[in-house]
């Protein structure tokens, strides 16, 4: 392919991309294919001879698209959204075109400096104290791993990096509602699952600070060494919010690293009315939120802030001869700020999004989603046979169908699971579930970039119809 062919195909693809957004509602939200259906349509061996773009693109449309779940469908209500947006896609196209490897300042100064500037913008926008510094990570999972490793090094006076773990008495704390990435991190780090203490939550599924302090004291008395607490601002199951102020005071008292996982709800900090969620942040050590969830920036783009930049760099820096440069020390070499050496130019798409929407445009969208979720919540509360299972905090609604003649908990769980599967197999909407106090809970998260009021209303009608239809069978 030469640049002339590239130009032609690129124009065709951009047309397809614009059409996709205009026509995305024609697809079933959740892919309806069976296991191996896509795999078996693909040739066993790679082609020996090059193929033309027409053929490849035809296969993309005919083989790949049926196996896609449409995360950009406005009736995608499952998990948390992984939004994209037009400015984000445009930025990503340029990132792919430049193909820059942004591991150190020298390998693309603009990438490093744009990232530094944008992290400062976001710091201001979401109310992170000025003494924190930001860096973009691929995912929140990586950011949390980075945080706990830094905590480990700082607490061992950087000894474990040199000598390995001599005595594994290290302890990490999170609530029983924390994201699975915390458990994954302690496994990867070689601390083992036994090092992770899962603290009880209250009725609203927020961490109990009293139980946290009790666990810490008990561990210290038993000769264990608490190194890190992870507080969740917006849990994945229900967007519950751990009481950061109280947790941060406990961490200060015992000198324990406090990492804040706001992977999803962090976007809402751009709204002054949600700043209360991070009261106490000045006593935290690190913080992560995913721009690739609810900030209209396509995956991957995770924003990580850390108070003690030197602790981070001291933990992760390895300086082989081939990476030594003259600019060292004068600029940010982000390869030292996390796990991978190589880094994509992720700041570009985020810059496009922040500039094209503007702060006001983003705030408007977030408030709109929150308003739609409030409306949906009211429909649930006002109906006779649906039950809200936890107060709606942001744009995630947790509920179940509970007709008055069914009281058996197991029967209700089975019924709600069936309703959800029927809805997802129908293809018009896509939702997922969680468990709240052992009750099977339907989750509807209203945060897709281009969702409108009528999408939410139609989804509610469908859910209530399907529920009543399911019980008749
Ligand atoms: C989504 C989520 C994560 C994981 O995010 P990745 O970027 O996919 O690693 C971590 N914590 C919470 C609370 C989340 O909602």
C-alpha cells in the first residue's frame, strides 16, 4: 500500500466510522455469537501473499462486526461505560499515525510535555492537591500495582528492590467491595493473597474505618507490617464511597501509604458538588481514575497522581547505558514512573477531548447522565414491583424485580438472573449484575457518550415489560 492507496482507504474507513455512530443502534448491543463462531470463520494459516484492503475490510464487516459488543451503543448499560467520542477518535488516529514510542523525553519531547501539562490541568479540575504529580498509565490495575509496589519500597527503605522480600509480613488493606485489581496486585508482587486484609463494609457497602483500625492494630501486635490501604471512591459493584477523611487519618496515624481507587467515579470530581467524595485527599499518597471510562476518552488512558514523585521514581528506575540521555533530570522520563518501558502517546486524545468539549461541555454531559440515572431511580422507586437495593449515588442504579407474591430469596435471585439473560439475549439493551448482601442485583449504568433521554425511557419500558413477561413463564 502506498500513500495514495492509504488516502483512499482511510477516507472510506472514516466514512464507515461516521456511519457506525449514526447506525450503531441497528446492532444488538451485546454480541449474539456462540463460542468459537468467529474463530472458526478465520483461516487456519496466515496468508502467504498480501491481500487487498477491500477483501480485508469486507471480512471485518462480515466476520468481526457480528462478534463485537457495542460499547458505544447508547443502550449499553452494562459494567461501567468505556466511552469514546469523536475528538478522542481523532486524537487516537494521529497517535497511530505518529507511532511514537514515548518512553522518555528524548523519544518525543512533545508527548512528555503535553502529558505533564494535561496532568496539571486535570489535577486542578478534579481537586487533587498541588503537591501531587500526574502520569498517564495504561489501566487502573497497573496504577494500583504501581502504588502498592511504591508503598512496599518506601516502607522497606527501598530494600526489597535490592534484596527481595526476606520476611513476608507485609499487609495491604482494602474493603471487601474493592476491585479485583487489588488482589491481582498483591499476587503479582509476590506478597500473596494472604497479605491482603479485606475490611468489612457498612450497610451502604463503604469501608468501616473502625474495622480498618482494628485490623491494623491487631496485625501490628502480631508482628505484621501494614504497608498500604486502598480506599475506593466508587466501587465497581455499586459505586459505594469509602470514607476517605477517616481512612486518611488512620493512615497518617500509623504511617501507612494510602492509595485512592476512583477508577470510575473520579470523573465526577470535575463537578464541584461531588468534591466531598475526596475530602481528606491531602493525606493520601496516590490516586487513580480512568479517563477511559466516563471521560469520553477511548481505552486506554488512566490518570495516576502521586504525592512523592521521588518515591515512585526510586522504586521503578532502572538506568541501562542505552537509555542515558543529556536531558535526564531536567525533564520527565515517564518510563521511570511505572511498569512498562514503552509508552503510547495517550495524552494526545485526552487533550483533544478536554479542548473540544471544554470543561463546561464535560460537566454538562456528566450532570446529564447523573440526572438520567436519578430519573431511572425514581421509576424504580415509584413502581410496585421493582425494588431499589442501594441509594443511587452517581449514574449507576442497582435494583431488582420483586413482585409482591415472591418472597423467597433464592427464587428472586433466579428470577432476576433470568430477566437479565432474556434482556441481553434480546439485544436491545445490555446490562450486568452484582450482589448486594447476597441479593442478585441488576445494574444499569447510564453514562454512554451519546445517550439521550429516550434511550433510558425505552430501556426502562423494556426492562419492566420483560420482567413481567418472565414471571408469567
Ligand atoms: C474499572 C475499575 C478498575 C480497573 O480498571 P482497569 O483500567 O480496567 O484496570 C479498578 N477499580 C475500579 C473501582 C474500577 O471500577
